[in-house]
C-alpha cells in the first residue's frame, strides 16, 4: 500500500478520524445497518423530511432516499404528505421504528455524551473550534475557493 506523504500530526489526525468512522461502521453492522443509515436513523423525528436529513448530514438525496425506502419496507416508518410543503413527505416513525431507533441510537448517544463530558469545557471548546476551522479551510481548498 502506498504511504501518503503527510506530516506526522496530520497522519495521526487522519488515522484517528478513520478509526472512529470504523467503530461507527462496525457498531452499525450489528444492527444490519450501514454507517449512513445509522446516522439517518439517529436524526429521524416525527415530521422530519428527506431534505432536512440531506441538509444536516450532507449526504446525497439519492442515498438518503434509499435509506428511507429501506426503513419504510422494514416497517420502521411511514411517509405522509408534509403540512409545510406538499411537494415533500414527512417521515413518521412507527412504534417498531421508534423501538429500533431507541435500541440502536441510545448506546451511541450515551457514549458520545459521556466522551464529550470527559473533556473539560475548555477542551470541548478548543476541539470544536479547531475542527470547525479545519473543516472550513479544507472545504475551501478542495472546492478551489
């Protein structure tokens, strides 16, 4: 495998990021989910629309639609005409979907909240500020801005 020429700390950052993504992916597999479908499931609340999910998660419309349709097929949700916009449909969790969401997501949310709480307020602020800065600059560079 070709070794990418990255500075030591950037490599550490990248590998750590990939490790966490892998942990999420492995956790999702326990429930026959993908990484993407798990994060979609996490954000579904009664009345959520596909557009809201796409806008929040930055996932393509087709990808989110595929996840929504698979959840509908499994009986986890129903789609109804949105009261706000007749062109879109609202996602409503079924009782089975709500139970599945709670089973899958509660452990992830607990782990994330406990992890974040293990950092001092200053560390939380610094980590978030630096991540936002890195994301914004990298986004601009990749887009050629």
